[in-house]
C-alpha cells in the first residue's frame, strides 16, 4: 500500500471512530471539537489550518473553561476541594479487598488441579492493578448521593460496602450496592479468563511478573481454568436478574472472541488498516470497560443518558490504556512491565506506533503484511519505529482519548455530595494515569 493511500485510509478510519461509539452503533458526542484534533492519523495541520470549525472549537473551549470555574466554585461550597489530588485506588481500596476475598472464594473447586489453576491470579499479591473493578466502584459512587443523611449515612454505607458478601453466586443480591459489587466481580473474572486464554494463544512466558499459568500447568488446563472463570462469572451474572445488563456483558464475551479472531485471521491488506486496528482494539480492550461501566449505572437505576456517559468514559479510558500499552511495548522496561517488550512485533502484530511509522517509512508495509516473519524483521521494524514519529503520535492519540474520558465524567448529572465528587475526581485521575504510567 502506498504512503499516500495509507494516510487516506487512516483519515477515513479516524473520522469513523471519532464519531461512532465503538462497534454497537452508539453515538459519541463531538466534545468541543476535540475529536477532530487527531483521533486517528490526521492532525490539525493536515486538516488545512484554521476555519470556521476551529472558531467553533475556540468558542466551545471558552465555554468549557467557564463551566470548569463554575463547577469548582460549586464543589468548594460543598466542602470538596476539586484541586486536591486524590488516589482513585485508595478511595475504594477497602471495598476492593472485600470483593477480592469473595472472588477467591468464588474460584474454589472440588477438583484440586482446577482450583490451583483458577486461583493463580487471585492470590494475595498476584491480583494486578484491579483497574476494572476500581472504575466500576468509582462510577457507582460517583452517581450515589449520600449527602442527605450526613456523615452517619456515609459511614453506614462504607461499613456495608466493605463487608464481605458470603452469599452463593446464584443467590440474588439484596440491595443495589451488592448488585454493583457483583458486577465488579464479574468484570474481573472475565478479564482474568481472557488473560489466561491470551497467554495460551500467544505462548506467553510471564504475566503480572509471574510465570504464565500455561507454563505452570500446561495449555489444556490453563484454557479450562479460563473457561471455569467464565462459567462462574455467568452464574453470578444471572443472579443480577437484569436482562439488559446480561445482554451487555454477553456482548463483551462476543467482542473478546471476535477481536482475537480478527487479530489471528486478518488478510495482509487489512493489517495495514487503522480501521481494523481501532475496531480490534475496541473489541479486545475497551468493550469490557465500556459496557461494564454502562451496566453498573443501569444497575443503579439511572437513566439511559447517564449510562451513555458512563459507556463513553469506559470506551475512551480503554482505548487510551491500550494505546499507552502500545507505546510501552517499545519504550518500557520488561522488568517493570512484568512481560517482555516488543511482544506485539514478535507475535506479528502491527500496533499504532508501527502503523504511524509506515507513513514515514513505506518499507514497513511489506513487513507488516508478512507479520514480521522473516529473520531480522522485528529488529528492522523496531529501528524504523524509533526513527519515526510513530511513538509520539500514539502518545498523542492516547492523550486525546484520556481527555475525552475526562469530558464524559464532566457530563455526568450534577450532584451535591462530596464523596460522589471525590469519586468523579478519582475517575479523572484514572484517565490521567492511563497515559502517564510506566507499567
């Protein structure tokens, strides 16, 4: 594919993915013109400079600044300092510990070999960042108003949320927060199951700084352990008795499989397509966070517009997280990441830095289309990416989606509860952390 044709393809993909909410047809609002500033491969310079749309963007930007000032003044009146840093993980840490304890119970089995395999990444110290349940608990709290009952109401809510739910997986939870905790549990079970399956498909050697489970117990048992986690997640999902939520999480499972098959079976010409890359990334990474965030809002009894904002947050956060992962695969440290660098190239996968680099170095096209199979292909591709703007442009892409995630939080309905506002600040911090992390 010629360089000019590749650039045109990238621009078309960018336009589609800046306005479409993933792959399920949900619309994403154009937030202050941000989407036209580099959602794919095009940039402000390439768009022809200043025009009336940029004037609209500037007007919207001034409006956003005014809204920010108003929001900060309102927060201060409630006794919450919006400028004070927060640690999103600390806000929900106690509740996360209770959910983790429940998950360790959920993955036990009467078959010792299966129990050992299923428990591998749920042991204390091996749980990973637990970003997905953190997102969901923060989102749930960000929409829960506890201000009417004063400090006592907040204390009672916290005490209830940090107690371990010992009820069987099939038993219907007795209140809203318990249902939302179950959804956080389901999401993490699905995520870990997908990791176990991915490690088998990729012949991975390490995961979370440990030996990959497939090396510990073999491919067959690792796959069955992933299946077992999905089965346990399905039982818990059914207990929520909410058909829309069940449909959303079922769609996630479909997306995970579809994304993996897309990656494995794409024809050579599709490997050069940004549209293919964005779609696959949404399926494999962003869909789980986006649809789970939407589901937890629906479980809270909120309206569809609010659920749509939550979906947008999860989608943009997931994309930002993956684009930063693509960057770290080139510039990160294997010992810090807990897995080898250049893993995608070695697996024959062209990520955003490579696709951007191919615009500057057309010789990359042949390497991409043959999935870096020839001797020296990985090393040459790495060198060409390093000598291009591919890494910086991918960072910019990640920052754009991080900013859109923040905007989605700001679009949530107003609330007069300091704890909810703190949780919203935590959601924003997660968006910033997604693109500034080193692991």
